[in-house]
């Protein structure tokens, strides 16, 4: 009975690591975009609430 040996090809391993890094980078960019959109939404709501308060006090 032969002992099973792991066959690792360094070229494939290198491309897999690159693909994982690209995927992680893409995920980080998507998370940053979501955070910026949430911040922009909150800022927009703040501006609308201030505008609403000014309009109600003017009339």
C-alpha cells in the first residue's frame, strides 16, 4: 500500500492566493461603498429635517 502524498503545484497555489486577495479587496471596497452610502443617506435626512423645521417655523 502506497502512502498518499500531497501534490502541490506552486503556480496554482499562487493564482489561488491572488484570487483570494482580489476577492477580499473587492469585498472591502463594497463594504466601504455601503458605509459611504449610509453616511450620505443620514446626511440627507439631516438636511431634510432641518429644512422641514425651517419651513414649519416660517409658516
